[in-house]
C-alpha cells in the first residue's frame, strides 16, 4: 500500500511539472490578443427586443461551438473567438430559426450582427450567406488586416510576413531608411515599423496574444514564416487600454492551428545567380544564393476537440562578400619615408597639411615623442625605427597599396543560415474553456 502511494505521489509530481512547464504557453488564451468577438441585438418584426434567444457560433474548420443567450436588452456578445469562418444561428420558440453562414472573423475584430427573427415555427429556417464583412460598430480602432491569402500571394523577399506590416497607411520601415540600415537587430529577420511618426519601439508586436518584442533593440522578434502565419492585424489608432504599452501601433499576429481536415505541404524556394541577368550599368550579376525549404502538417487528434499543427523552415544563404578598406603602412613607410603624407607637425614650413583623408595611415604612426626637431623631408632615419616592429609588420600586416596606405580587401562570404520550427496544439475542452500552446524556435547561425 505504501509503495502504491509513493508511486502515486511521484506521478502527481510529474504531471504537475508538465502542467507548470506548459503554463506560460497556455495562459495567453486568457487574453484577447489575436481573437475576435461577435455581438449584436435580436428583435422581432415590430422592433421589440427579444430576450432568451439562443445564439450559437460554430467554427466551420474546427467544430468549436460557443452558445450564449440574449440579455434583457436583447443583446448578446460571444467573446474570445479564434479567427476563422463561423456559422451563427439564432433560435427561440415561436420564431423561425435564423442562420448566418460564412461569417469571416479576423484578428482583433469586433463584428456586429443584428438580426430580426420572423414569427413562425422553430423548425422553419431562414439562412443568409454572408457576402460582406460584418459592420463593426463596437470599436473605434482603425485596423488593417493582412489575411492568409495576402501572405500567400504577395511577393515576400525571404518569406518574412513582417514586411507586409508596411502596407498599413502611416507606417515606415524603421530599420531601412533611404537604403541605409538605421537600426541594430539581434536577428537577421527582425523587422520594425514606425507608425504615424513613432520612434523605434513605439510599435507593439504580439504573437497569439503574447509579447513578441525584442527587449534589447525594441523591434519585433522574428515572425513565424509564411506557412505558419494565419494572419495579422495592425491597429493604428484608437486601440483599447489593454494595449497601453504601445504609443504607436499594435501588430497582432495569429499562428496557424490544426483543423478537422488533414493538411500538409512541402516547399522549396530558390534564388540563385544562375537565374539572374547582368546589371545594365555594372555588367555584374547579383550573386546571392538562397534556398528556403521545409514543410508543414496540421490536422485533428480528436475531431472537434484536439488539433495540432507543425511547421519547419530552413534557410541556407550565401551573400555577396562586402568590400572594405584598411589603413596599413606602405613599403616606403616601413623604411621611414613618410613624405607622401607630408605629416603635419613635422613639416618645418608649417604649411603642409596631412593628406590622409580617412581610411589611411595616421600621421602618428611613426611619431617619436622624444623627437622635437623636424625630420628633413619627413623621412625618419633608418636607424631609429624598432626592428621588432618592422619584423612584425612585414610578417603579419600587408603593405598598403594606395599612396596614403589604403589597402582594399574583400571580406569573407556572409552565410546567414536560419532554422525555424513551430508547433501549436489546441484543445476545445468546452464552449467556455479552451487551451492552446505553441513553442517556437528560431535559430540563426550568422546573426547580424
């Protein structure tokens, strides 16, 4: 008996540890980020409000069914609904059953659906197919939604949906301005948008309702790739107090989840210089080589209850090597001849100025602090330079090829390889209790 009790205690501890480890991923479901709601009023043909009407919203992809009843004022609210397509039915004894099919609910949308029930038997049904977006009258927020279709069909350089945030009116790229990199990023795929003139960090990014900010650079942490992102919304103004961290805008990202149908795909996107034509002005090709490949799979574990979705993307890239300029002593300088620089301070006339305009050898390289008499012709006697220093220079430091010691060089090829893995599980415990969790791993071998 004691042995069984000890086993039970050990098993309980293991289960508790698992639950606590999943808690951070599950708690986001209590928030509202990335989710929508449907609300409205129900009346009879005379305009009188109807109480006690059963209103049910059914998600056509997952079978999630949420039911509420109208209040004493004839109104209803169905909150915290995952994005997707819904059929909404209205049922009350003595009235025909009314249905709204094909209602598309986007991230952070407050959809309004007002219904007038016709008198009749509840077995009689009136079905209306939704052909336009429901009118939103509950929120003054100015929201732009980038749908799954847009993410799939619009061209994405690097398959990064974060760049589509810039489709929102009033936003600009805070990382690249005028073709010049302005912001430091801790990951190559990080993006940042300035909304309505806001500073870096004024745009708040959420991933399924959780913070998705890089606290070091105050930019967006990497987005899930195009096959793992369901949609996202950009709330540019008049957003609720729950987004108090954001003085500029709120970007709410929704990841894909599994449905009652099994779906999967494999992909590879190739960018290679063999497909490129030469630049008209330079006569050279862009030598970028990039292969992005992976796949995704999602479906039901228990129909209408438990779903899973997984995605993997690997990026292998080789960028054009960058050119640089270093300043090293020329062969003449190594013998003490600095006349080409006309070193300021050593010229007896005091007229000659340092010809080094930057990037070359400093006029202090060969300065002898104890020497107070100008060198004739800016040439240091061969007996004065330190021989150990000359040996070091000749062995390890290439001689500058430019007149002022400049040495052009080519850097090593930059290979920002990237690996991204996401998995999401959703469990519809009941119409009032739902759990979701999604560990995400994004790793770059060559961060900027």
